[in-house]
């Protein structure tokens, strides 16, 4: 999967060089490649009959929704802002299949590390 904004190799290199545990990097690689078992992916594979989020019961749970848009994830992010400097909410928008790589390209390694750790917490 290439990054649509160009310079994709640099962004992938940034992902693999972030100072987080290896399991976080692998999970984020799966997120970036739509490889986590979301409800939408379960429906696609005929494992589940509905694609709606099991946590909130609202929208179709794809990778972006599971990581960014679910109301429970938004609440966690707001709570974590008391302790960490996190990305601006206005930047957390779907920009296409490479949304995670596009998002990471805008921030420092320190902010990206916190983002990845927060995404891990939302997916476990």
C-alpha cells in the first residue's frame, strides 16, 4: 500500500522507527492495511451478519471508526488530553485508505508514539 500523498516510504519508515513496543507497530501496520478484524471486515468475510460497532451500536465499524470515530474512543482521547499532548481533533479525519499514514506524516515522533499507544488501548 503506497501513501497517496507521495513520500510513502518515509512515512512507513517513521512508523517502524517510533519508540513503542513492536506489537504496537505490527498492530498499526495491520490498521494501515485494513487488516484488523473489525465488524465490517467480519461481515466481508461472512463471520458476522452486522457491521455496526459492538461498543456503541452506532455506525459501521471499519478501521477508522474503531480507532478514531467511535464515541468510546473519543471519550478516551478527551480523558487522555489531561495527561498527554495529543493530536488536534480537527486533524482526526478520514482522508482515504492511507488515513493513518497521512495523519502520522503531520506530527513529531513523540506525538506519533502517543497516538499509536492510544490506538493500541482502543483496539485491545
